[in-house]
C-alpha cells in the first residue's frame, strides 16, 4: 500500500515492462476520480524508441504520468462550465483528468496528447471510472495537416513549459478553432505566458486573465492563472 496526502490507494502492477504505476483518488467538486499514474516520475521506458522518434527525451518522458496541480485547477473549473452544443478538445492531456470530468458530464470531448502511452493510460482510467471510451488523437502541434477537425472549446493545463511551445501551440489552436471558439488554459506562471498571449493575439484572439484560487481543493498551495481567449470569426 502506498499512501500520501494525494490519496494514493495502492501500487499497481505495470501493464508493460519498464515502469511502475499507482492508483490515486482525486476529488473534483466533491466527486472522486480514480486515476492510474506513474509511481515514480524518475522512471523512463522507451524500449522501441517510439518516444524518442516523437522528440520526447528521457528527462521529459515521465511528465505525462502525473496529475499536476494545474490539471486539478482546470478540472474543477470544468465541473460547472457550459458544455451543451460544444465540441471540446483537451490539449496535452497527460492523464486527462479534465476530460474525465467533462465525459462524466456527458460532454463531447476529444483527448489529445503526443506521448505514446497516453492512449493506454486513458483507456485504463476510463475503465476505472466506469466511463465509456473516448476519442484520442496524438494532437501533434507541429502537424499542418490533420483530420482532427475544429472545436468550440479548447482546454489545457500547464502546456507552456518549453520555449518553443508558445508559437507551436498558438498555431495548432488556430487551425482547430471553430467560429466563436473559447480557449481556456491554466498556466502555473512558468514564464512563457507573455509570448503565448502575443502569438494568440497575432492570430486574432482576444485575451483576458485572472488569478486562480491560491489553494487546491485538497488544501495545497497553488500559484497560477486562467488564460481565456476568444475569437468571433
């Protein structure tokens, strides 16, 4: 049994050789979600070189496998946001907590993450929460051609952690934004927000920002901001 303040229930067996996982219970607006995540973020397993071919280094390989604080902030916001008639895309979803929340609310959500294990972890977490399958797409921000389509609401959390990402992400959002789109990003002040906002403004998006609550639902301190972008046409 593995315990911590985050509510880890047990250490699970890995579905593939090379890494270990755990199950943790995360509460969003008083509702519990069971999430399979990596037991140790120092792990690395890429026996076929798939992650390397996608440009995912050994240092960043494990980042998909944790529910980061910003993901919890975004998930709470999405517990009450209007979803009717909106096609939703989660960017760089990782373990896709926000997508689980939207799916539980019967929203039309597509999960995107480039990591080669994202799809299998999503499938496992849907089963753990008695939810039906969801569409998953790699969501390669550099890909100019894609059949992903356009979305009315595009969401993401902690997706601006490398210098090259603001331009890539803004371009990807631009290509997949429906008319009247709303983009909602939770950013933990990593430093790339100003450039991202400039990139989005250059593509015709209006921008507002406000501070997130200083504490997570579980009580841990948090520092970050909600970034909201809209474009009429």
